[in-house]
C-alpha cells in the first residue's frame, strides 16, 4: 500500500497547480467586484481588466481574437451553447439537421439526442477500429439542410485524434458550420483557428491543471448563434450570468503553464505504459490509434478480467485509474466508445484508461504496471473465461 494515491485519471480532472491558485487569489480577496465598464468604480474596472487579460491569453493560444472567446462554466455548457445556439439560429434559414460522431463525449452526444426529441434530425458518423472518423461518410451525410457538424478533436476515452483540418475543409466546401470539442486536446495538441477553418471550439480548464467549473467557447466572428441562456448581458450579450473572474484568470494561467516539453514528457509516460503492458502482460489490446492520439492517454484492454475488479484492486494498492470512460465507471453498461470502434462487451469491460498529468512520474507508471501484472494474473487464475494454455 502506497503512502499516497498515485492519480492516473487526469482525463477526468486534474489537480490544481499552485501557481494557478496564486493567480486566482487576488480576484477572491482583493479585486472581488463584478466586471464594470471604464465608467464604473475602480475595483470593478480592475476586475474587468483581469477578465479581459484572461480572454486575450486564451485567444492567443488558439490563434483567435479576444472578441471570439466566451467564458462558460466548462465543457458541457460550451458544447450545449455551440450546438443549441447554432441550430436555433439556422433552423428556419437553413435546416435542423446536425451531424456528430458515434464516439463523442456526452455533452455533444446527449445534446444531439435532446435535439432529436425536439424535432431535429441527427446523423451519427461511424469511426474506424482505431476511432478515426469516416470522412467519406461525413461528406455524404451533409445536405443543404445541415445546420452544424460537431466532431471532437480528441476522444475522451481512447485518446484518438481526428484530422480536424480535413474535416474542416469538407465542411467549408459544403458551406456548413463546424464545432469541435477540444476539451482533451487543447494545449496538448496544436490547434490554430487562423489556419484551420473551424467555427466553434469547446475548451475547459479542468483537464490542464486549471480550476473546475470554468471553460470557454471560441466562436468565429460572423458565426450565427443565438443566446441559449436568458438573463443579463454578460460576455457581449452572448452568455447570461455573472462572470467567474477568478476562474477565467486561473484558466488563462493554466494555459500559460503548459509547455511543449511537458507534452513530450506526457507522451513518454504514455508510450512507456503501452510498451510495458504489451510486452509483459499477455492478451492485451491497445484501444485507439497507436500514432494519432493525444500525449496524455493510454487505454488498454486486459482480456479475461473485469475492469471494475482491476480498479478496485489498484485502489487498494494506492493507484487511481478509470475503467472505460469516467462516466461509465459506476455503470454496467458497455462503453459506447469501445463499442463504437467495433469492440464487444468483454473488451469494453476489461479496459483501463491511464491518463497522465503534470504531477506524474515514470516511477508512477512502473509502479502501476507492476501492480497490474500481479492483479491480472490473480484475477485470471480464478476466471472461468481464461484458459491458461492460451
């Protein structure tokens, strides 16, 4: 048993960086007013300055203009705002048809399903066994009534990266708007909206050692989108609700702290995990693309054992990982992502997602793989499904 938990579930959420907290503190204790215009009182003007500096920092990292960034409460709100706002704006002018992939995260997938109940038509595009979108199927699905295509940049569970540039070019040629959920790729993989014609981008702070409960939506200038939440006139009248200024400042600081060197280190942890698992544990399958994936994710199925059993045994030894996606960890339902790449229930339920962050080390990886080897061996020894002679 380890003295402390080795946390390897950073795709679910990350530990807050102390430097982020220090950047946020003044906006809790000193400059705690709401953001006001230049004609307001001093503390409100200072708060507004902090908010706009944060907006400029996030915009710069994306190749966008500050005016194109709207702060939200996170991934779920950003994706709801993008999809529902665009469909509402274009329903009468263009149509109510939307296109998403079969392996989207729930903020996109369940928004599409909710819109279907309201009379919209949705197509769910298939992916390859590695989780890569079928571009021909996407192109054929777009019609004159298509209001929006929403395809994630990186998958939340298996880490596969989509060719967002190719997808964006198809959408531009077909004159249809494109939204991408970049929650699991933002700052980890380059995404420059000045070079890639994507119209809306979902981002969140919680996956990059920033605060929870804050995110952003990039909206390309001129994109038709209706306000989907009624209230005040914040965020240039695009999103109602008091701005989370400490959160926005913390988000911008978290973005600033991510470096190419850190991403290369995360990729080394990922590759070491995959290599050791494949070389030292029999009957494993890497889920997702071997080469086209984010640096911080390794998703592996250990056949003939249950992922839930593995996570419980690992937890008792001081390791935290998830089985399948974090959203499925308390459900007996098979992961829609593993099923979407052609897997079966056995493959889905035997998968572990190792997701790495700033506070992990190579020793963490070696420790958990050593533990997994022992646990898998013990569980297979009592499994009626496993034949030791295989």
